[in-house]
């Protein structure tokens, strides 16, 4: 009787170890897929810009000023763990020309600029975050 219990215990342990390997290999594969997701953009919102201070070293949007040709697109990518936005105008006076809405981490927003001019923008959640698109 004791031998049967020991044998059943060993078989049970082998099954549990096999299931554990199955789950861990699935998790590793999922993590590898997440790590290979690459979003490219013209302007990046880097990590930790949801706290004041990035404006002091001009790092809230990188680059904060971009010059493009008329008819070209700009893509902003949120690489921060916080929500951000790309909204035309200034915090006190938005212009309603464009608004990305709240961008989740690693989400992007692309806009085509069909008119020449200077377009200021900011983050509605973090008013110290400011940038500018100059369309020639």
C-alpha cells in the first residue's frame, strides 16, 4: 500500500512539473511577442514625462519642434507608462485643429499636415508638455 502511494505521488509530481513547463513556455512566447512589437514615430513621448520637469530640459516630446514639408505626416508615439495626448493649441487655449484623444502606452497618433504654418500642441493631461510642428 505504501509503495502505491509513493508511486502515485511520483507520477503526480511528474505531471505537475510537465504542466509547469507547458505554462512557462507559453508565457515566454507571449513575452517574446510583446518585446518584438516596435512602433516607429517622428515624435516620441518618452518615459516619466507625466511628471513636471521634462520641460526644463526640453524632453517632454522628442523632438519638441519638428519641421516637415506640406502634405507630409507626423506620427507621435507614447513610450511612457502614462496616458498622453497630442492636442492643438496651448493648455489655456486649445485650437481644436487636431486632438489624438488619450493615447495608451505604446499607442500612436498620425496626422497629415496639408497646410503650411506653425502648429503648437500640448498634452491635455500634462500641461507642461508642449511641442510644435512647422510645415513649410
